[in-house]
C-alpha cells in the first residue's frame, strides 16, 4: 500500500537533469557547465523527492494504523 520511493525519485531526477541541461544549452552555456549544473540539480531533485515521498508514506502509514485501531475499538465496543 505504501508508495515506492526509488522509482519516483529517479524519474523526477531524470526529468530535472534533461530539463536543466536543455535550459543551460539554450542560454549559451558550455556543455560541461550544463552537465555539472544538471547533475547537481538532479541530485537535489532526487533528495527532495525522496524526502517528500517518505513524508507521504509516513502519513499514509499513520492513517492506516489509525483506521485499524478505530475499527478494532468499534468491534470491541460492539462485543461488550
């Protein structure tokens, strides 16, 4: 039920890498400069996406746990 972090983060990082490299090339930067900046941007995008997906997973896990505990409490109240 949880979201897989790595595939999403890698996809976002790849999009950022190519996006930043294309923007750099259109602005007249050297290829090596575009590559360095795109790599750094992709690494930061990977880290930010990983953090965001982990936060979403924590929220989902908490909601699932709350749902199960509420269901168990209702069942024990009905049995009493």
